């Protein structure tokens, strides 16, 4: 299976959100990544249910909702109703993670678990059978446009081994500082889903940039 690309609308133009979603619909993007921030788990606020409901109405692609919020159990049903297809919670925000991911699946969504750069992937060992995706954060969550933290590469390799050894059907997603220069290397390290915000929406041709992320091996020298 070729890897997936999930542009993050955190960096979209919210004054022209419909235009940006239509661009994603017409691009080779696979999912639309929605970053939800509560000002507590991360030092920033983003957007909530009304925006995701609106995106769902016009999106032709699955919604990949990344919760950077404390106590996400309070809102799982609401995110399902808002249109989430994949719902990812932060490992560090969940006291009873097994219960949380089981509930996400029971509600009919794919369950993702995100780990911050400082959280080792070995801590996921006992929850892997209940997860559909692991999101390795390659920046400290909270803001778009930050630099990729290189040490997280080792975590991708370690997680790939854990998943393959256990025979799990789990996608590895990376989020933070992904661009057209590191995409190929990340895919070769074992990543299944690339999230990219500022690289896509800061580009003069976002649809073309999504294509470069989707087919990084075809990138010409100098691009
Ligand atoms: C960061 C968010 C990311 C963000 C990525 O907290 O989870 O999804 O949008 O932005 P870039 O691709 O600009 O690093
Ligand atoms: Zn994200």
C-alpha cells in the first residue's frame, strides 16, 4: 500500500475555508487532518465542533481528527457526530487509555493514539491490539510551522518493528515539520500517513505540494 497524505487545515485560510477544502477534494490528499486544541493540553486554541461539522459537509475525504485536549473522553460522541472518521487522542492526556480507544472503536471510528516527542513508544506495547493508528508527534504539539525533531526518527523505526513483530494492522502517522524534503525518508523509515500543514498551505501551489508528498520519490533534484 502506498502511504497516505493528510493535509492539516490548521494552516488553511479560514476566511476561504470552502475554497481550501475544495482544493483538497480535487487533490491527491487521502484524508483531511483537523487539529483540535484546548489551551490546556497545548498552549494554543484552534477550532471546535462547528468548523469540523462544516468541513465534513463539503469534504469528499475522511476526516482525521487529532485531539490535543485534556480528558478527551468527555467529547468522543460529539466528535463522532461532528463527522470524525479517525479520532486520535494523546497518550499523555488519557488516564484510562484502553477504555478511551475501545470507546472510540465502539462508536464506529478508527482509534488513533498520539505520542509526544518525549514519550517512548515502548509504553504503547499493551495497548497496540486496541489501536488502528499511532501518531508519532515530531514537534511539540500546539503550533504549525515548527521544525522536525530528528530524534523522533528512532521512534518510527522502533514502532515499525513492534508492529511488524506483533503482526498488528496499525498505521504509523507522523505530524510536525513534515515537508517535501523529508517525506521520502519518513516513508522509507516505515511511516504510513504523512500529516503536513504549513508546507501545504504555505505553498504557492498546494495541490502540487500534496502531489510531491504523495509521490516523493518522483521529486526532481532542487525541488
Ligand atoms: C501540531 C499539529 C500539526 C500541525 C502540523 O500541533 O498537530 O498537525 O498542523 O503543522 P506543520 O506541518 O506546519 O508542522
Ligand atoms: Zn495534528
